[in-house]
């Protein structure tokens, strides 16, 4: 089948490559020429494990092409809308401008047999509005077909999550709904035959599934971080607590990692946009708890600074602070709403001399957060430090030999903002080890 993918950001680039891998002919479109050129050369601007290899596999086959020319989508039968929906400046709501501009650009190329598939994360109600935009711009006599098919991919596992997702969600409406389901099954090679659940529903439910899932995940993280605050007050250990409650199947142990909280391009923005949309719908009360989820999350960042200040004799002014991590999570070079960089910025604002290290995100951070100071190696970051803050749990940091770092620092103090370093190992090497939600030994 020939398909088009509109928008080649994280979602679109991975989706396009995965669809070509499945054997489809894929035309990927974006208005950003630099991005298109880089992808066509097999050098995506993002770091995503396996993506370079996947592009190297599919580009030589000619099945995947990248273009800035919208007219080329005319060849495709199924069109995936994968554009971004960032948070509006100064507001909580999501900016859906790109979804509708993609719709207007695409509409003239639609015909009777074509299906538009929305994958972007959107405020509920966008699908119905997009269908009207598409219908307005479609050639006379063409009845527009639209399905809503949210994605749930995690950065760092984007390819795996696209090729073997936990479930497929199809939002379909209108007289062609059954045909739309059949066509999507064909695109995904009959998910049911592989045993992957496939759930068919209406547009609003499909749109809500995505934001509800992200709201739940954010709530789970903030729940354990709230327990972390209580543990700090009561002298308990949140890591042992999480382990113990996680054994209850109804709770489950995943996403109970207490620490400096969630960041990235999805969870923070999605819960805020969800609250804003619920407000517009008159259902704001239903989601006021998400305001707490957001606050708990942000409070953990401030707690890191409090601990650092405590370890530096009551002030960060003039103290050297090493920050391990810039990406919002490991195996990614994404620094959007990164708790690590936020904490680094807070330390700097408190007068500290901050040096940030990251195994992968330094080029991106240097480009977009030029206000901070970076170090190419861990050794360089920790040299002369009064305190080391561990903020992104890269395997490289877990593998560090603390004994080797001891002679480099001014004071061997590490604050583990992710609860992923081995306290015994660091303490044995002479370090003061502190962590969020754990007793100070
Ligand atoms: C998330 C959703 O998981 C995904 O399904 C959706 O499509 C997009 O948003 P992603 O942003 O890539 O994916 O990252 P994820 O792995 O979910 O982590 C989000 C944040 O939560 C990270 O900052 C991570 O460090 C933090 N986190 C995660 C915790 O603080 N504790 C945990 O236990 C798990």
C-alpha cells in the first residue's frame, strides 16, 4: 500500500520508517527543509535507538521518500497526520494549528478511496473539527474519510512501541467506518492475527484514550513522589515502599520510580492541555487533581535544590555543582521540559557554578540552552564540585566507579535524584549519599 506521513518529528519520522519496514511505500512530508534533507540522508536530527539502522535498511529500497512537496501525497491511499501539538505560549492549552494546516494542505489531494488517519495527541473534539476542514477543502463530490488512531510510543523505545504496540485504538465514525477499520487492519497487517488487542470506538473516546493514559501515568509518578515527601517527613524509604506496594498486581511496579519526576515533550504538556480542554467543556472539576499532580512533580525539583543547599552549608552561592544528566530521561537526547536542566537552572539562579554532563544530549543542550555550562566528561563536570546531583538515570552513571571520582571533587557528596545509584557502593567509596524520599544514613 502507498501511504503518506505528514510531519516528520519524533512520531512521524519513526512511523514513516516503521511503515516502510512493514513493506509499504511511504511518502513523508514536512515543511522543514533541513529536517527532510537530514532524514533523506539517513541522519535524523533526533537520537532514537534503532532509528538510524532502520533508515539504513529502508532508504536503499526506495520505499521511503522524504519531501517538502505536498503534491506528492496524491499517490497515497492512507495519510497519517503526525504533526506536533505543542503547549501554547503562556497558556496550558495545546496548539492545534499544525493539525489544521496539515488538513488544509492535504484536502485537495483526497479522493473517494483515501483515508486520513490522525495520530497526533489532540484536545478532544479535534477529530470532528479536522473532518470538517478536510471536507471543506476536498475536491467536489469526495466524501472525506477520517480515523483517529493515537500512538503511545515512548521515546527510547519508539520503534518497538510502533511495530509491536500494547494495543491498537481506532476511532471511526460515519458510513465508511467498517471500511476504515479494514483499511487500518491492512496497514498494520491485521493486528488481531498477531494477538494485539484492537479496540474500535468513536472519535472522542479515541482522542481521550491517549490523554487519559498519559494523565494516569503522570498521576502514578506523582503519587509515588507524594509518598516520597511523606517518607522524608516520617523517616521512611520510598524505594522499599514502592517495591512493596508494586507487588500488588492491581497496582503494579512500573512507573513507581520516585525521584525528580516526569518531564519531556508529552506528560507535562498533555496533562495541562487536558485540564484546559476539560475547562472548556465545563468538566474542569473532574481534573483538578491533575493540578496537584503537576505541583507535586515540580516540588521534587525544588527539593533537590534544598538538599543540595543543606549539603553545601546552607547556601549554593559560589558552590560548584555537578549535574549528571540533561535529557529528560535516559536513552534520549530530548531536553524538552527536562527536570535535570530545570534543577541545573535553579542551582545557577541560587548562585552556584553549575556544570552539566550528559552522554547524548550535550549537542542539543548546548544549542537550545546556551545559558548553562556543559562538561564533555563526567570527570570534568565533577572536578572541584561541592555536590554532585544525579538527575537522569543513564546506565553510564550507574556504572560509574565512585572511588575514581573521590579525588576529583571538593566534597564527596552525591544526591541521587532518580534513586538509581547504589547507596552502599557510593558510601563504601567515602561518599555522603542522599536521595529523594530515603533516610539520610
Ligand atoms: C510518554 C508515555 O509513556 C507514552 O506512552 C506517550 O506516548 C508519550 O509520553 P515519554 O515521554 O517518551 O512517553 O517518556 P516516559 O518513559 O513515559 O517517561 C516520562 C517521564 O517520566 C520521564 O521524565 C521519566 O524520567 C519519568 N518517570 C518515568 C519517572 O519519574 N518515574 C517513573 O517511574 C517512570
